[in-house]
């Protein structure tokens, strides 16, 4: 737990480095030399934060749960280079394309430089697999909507240690969630399309504003949906396959999990008369 807190603190520093405040005032002109100095400073701070993470060894217990491992793997450069099976084989649509040597590998931070990551499930029971310490194979999918491409990172636990063993590029249309991904992209980017795919009503469960330790439930009408609608990633999303089996089911659960704040948003979609509809929102 202490290790994860250390990572969260370092991530907060990274976030401060990579974000800027917003004001109503127009920015004053800034000289190129000032911008360059600022960029160098940000780079130094970012490197320092990563150095702090790298100097803290990953506890052996982190290999038991994939989530614990991947947060360390994505934040710790030394660990990442140790846990890749070099030369790393790269496939394109299951055919070997090339291999990446250790000196050519660039640090992969996955979702650590954003505030959240996403996972897709077919039904609620599958969500328990995230805590399953017996799984030995996990795939992290990086879904590029603009390229209609999915980049898969394949991890295997070998002799008790999680290792990145290969990368596979696949067209999005061959993905097990292809039809849902196509729908989701339109849902996340087109307001009119989104409105046409809202159930009436949408079941809602969320924190009680009057009691920090309680939740409240109710219904959301399509007319009031904008007040509850979460911000949805649209250019690229991640999906982690812990072992959940995807089928042409009539339900998909799109989960957005906060990295440092522990917040979670669950959007339940159900296919009704052949049309995907948002039926439930949990926050």
C-alpha cells in the first residue's frame, strides 16, 4: 500500500508538471527563451519524479495482483526494462513483423499520465476477476479510434513474475468488442447520436450529497442527462483483458476508473431491439 501511495504522490507531481491553470485573462506574449527554459524545467521535474519511483523497489507481493504490478511497471523505468522479454516480438494481425531490442525500447507509461483507465466487461460477475491472483495471462489493449487500430500488450506470469512477452497490432474490426467499440465512439463524440441512445429512464446510483458514507438511487430522464453525463474519452481508450471472455452479448459495461482518487464510473449499455442503449449509470 505504501508503494502505491508513493506512486500516487509522484504521479501528482507529474500531473502538476504537465498541466497548466486556466483563467479568463488572455495570456501575455511569452518569449521563446522563456518557453524553452520552462520546458527544460518541466522535463527535469518529470525525470525527478520518475527517478523517485525507480529508486523504490517493487514489493514481491505486487506480482500477485496484476493491477499492482502494472502500476509499478508503467511508472518504474528500471523495473520495466527488467520485465520485458527482449528481443520483444511484435506481430501484425498475428504474423511476426519484427523484434524490438532492449536499446531501442522506449518507456511505456500506458495510462499513468492521465487520471483514469478504462475496462470493458460483458456482465457484473466478470468484474470480480480484477482481484483474481490466480490469473497468469493479461492483455492490455490500446484502442485508437481514429486509426481503427488496436495495439495489444501481452503479459504472462512466468515463474511467478509478470513479463511483457509480445505486442500485437490488429484492425479494430477484428476485435471481440468491435461492434460495441464502433458504437461507443459515436456515443462519445456525437451528442445527437448519444441522445438517441439513452434509455428512458436511465437507472442511477451515486454518492449521497448529504451523507459522505451513503449512496442514493433514482432515475434520470433523457432531458436531464446532460447534468449527469460523465466526460468520455473518445480518441483513444484502454481495455484490460484479465481473462474475461467476450461474446456477442446484449450487454456491455464500460468502466472508467480513477488512478489516484479511487473514483469509478460504470456505464451499462444494453442492446434493445438491435440498438445499443445506455440503461444504467453508477458513479
